[in-house]
C-alpha cells in the first residue's frame, strides 16, 4: 500500500519568505525547521512570519462573517 504525502504549500511559502529575508537557501531554512541544523536567526524569522500570518488570518475571520 502506498502512502501519500501531500505538499504543504503554506509551509513552502513560509520557507521561501524566510530564505529571502535571511539571505540563505530554501534548503538551509528547511534543515533548521526540521531540526537538522541550528540557526536561531532563521528560526526566529520563520516563527515571526508564521505568527504574523496567523494573526492576519484571525483578523480576517473576525471581519468577515462566514455563517
């Protein structure tokens, strides 16, 4: 039986943004996120981007009634 593993496009977009901001490769960002390497600056930038997107999503959900 074959396992399907879908690509997380939101995570991929965050990786690209983090790489652009920090000036490193996308692979380097993925290694840090996966815990294979340690770089506090890359992890900090990634977490800030994630937090900002989450806050934006919450604000949109409050502003637009989906009921």
